[in-house]
């Protein structure tokens, strides 16, 4: 009998789907508002927003799908996605500040980044998650 997906794993998939959804929304908004973004003379081209949204969408949706399908690469890709997206968020927020008030939000953003990364890495390190994905490996090798 296959082990079932735990609540923690399902919650992780919801988080990843939300990240993917926000990436997809970023693509759609950049495409829709392309001319406005050009007029604002931003430090980056509108294509940057489409490419960064694509990274978030592909990482979030791909990781969630891999976890749902219990693919052996899914935990590693999920960890990589989390680190890449967290780093991307911080580089973008420090290099392209949106307002002078951004500095006031940084402590909260830092705590949330640490909590989310801790949740992702912690959830995937739980013995039941390791067993869940190793069970798939045993079935493939039989």
C-alpha cells in the first residue's frame, strides 16, 4: 500500500502553487502593461518581469506537480526552487527598491523568508516525507 500524502506535504504544495500563481500573474501583468512599463523608464526592461515570472511559475507549478506525483527528483527541485526564489526576491528588493518605505518591511520579509525556507526544508526532511519519496524508488526498482 502506498503511503498517503501528509498534511505538511499538502500545505507545501499549496504554497508552491501560490508561488507559481503569482509568477503567472506577473507574466500576465507585464504582458498586459508592457507599454506602461516602457513609459515609466524602469531600470529593467518589461521582459525582465516576464522572465522572472516564468521562473517563479515554472518552479512553483513544477515542484508542486513533482511532489504530487511523488517523483524522486521533486524534493531536491523543491529545495532548489525555494532557494532560487528567496534569493531572487531579496536581490530584486535590494537592487530595485520600490519605495522609501521598503526598508520598514525588510524585518518582516526576512522573518517570512526564514519561516518559509525552514518549513520547506523541514517538511521535506521529516522521516515520513523521506519514506514517502523512497517508497516510490523501491516500487520503480521492482
